[in-house]
């Protein structure tokens, strides 16, 4: 299998950049669709990070963890959308 693991010197800057980029979809998300999309992005990145650490960077498990994280993030994001009150 192909390893996606990076060298030790590249892990920290890539991790910091991914964490900063994962907060961007949360800016101004109010509808359930927007929240689901933002949650999917964050869940996918988190799942990929966990999959890389847990499996040593093997491609197939990382993609599986990423898909599972994206699906979970989309469901949680849509479920936690704030309710707008129109008066």
C-alpha cells in the first residue's frame, strides 16, 4: 500500500494550516445546508488526520476515516444550525 505519511519536519506546519483552514467554513454559516457543508469539510479533515495517525498513512484507511468524518460532520453541522426567528 502507498504511505501518505509525511516526514516529522512537515507534520506541524501542515497540521496548523489544516486547522486554520478548517475554521473558514464556519464564518457566517446560518442555514442547515451551509452548516452541513462546513461540518463535512471539518469532519473530513479531522477524519483524515485521525486516519493518518492511526494507520501510519496507508491510503485506503485514511480515505475511509475521511469519508466517515465528513458524513458525521455533515449530519452534526445540519443538526446544530441555529433557528432563525422572523417577526
